[in-house]
C-alpha cells in the first residue's frame, strides 16, 4: 500500500500540545525499547499508506483524554499503543481478538523476550 513518491516523515509537530511526542533537547525520548518500536510501527504504517496522519493523531488525542478522565496511571507510549490498536481495529486491519490474544501472549512471555 505504498503511497509512492519520496518519503517524508510524519508531521509530528501537528500532534499539538495535547499529544506531542516526548522530547529531551529536541530528541525523541523512549524509556523502554518497546516504546521506540511502537513509535516506529506507527510511522511505518503511515508511510505505507494504511492511514493518514490525522487519523492516528485524533485517536491519540482521544485516548490521552480518555485515560486522563478515567484517572489512569499510564505512560504516553501506552496511550500511543492504545491509539494505534484502536485505529487498526477501526480500519479493519486487525481484529480485536487478535490484539487481546497477542497482548496476553506478550504479558506472559519471559522478561528477556524481544
């Protein structure tokens, strides 16, 4: 599903204050390896044309607002991943059951599992 043409990074600046990517000294900040992989997955799927950036941005903002309203103690990238999961389900790219099954498998995997 390539969009063709030259590659351009997703418009991260357009995420706005509500969903801005964590940065330190202008560089992206990832506290754990999975966060960088989740970030890269969103970028790669966007690049390949599976969704437009605003589709992800809107879900991320909604997910952050939902978590805050519920008083959830979660990290930015946990919300990032939840937004991606919702987008993939909404677009019919993955079934909800698949997401649950994979999350359960990863939750029970050894700590050194890649």
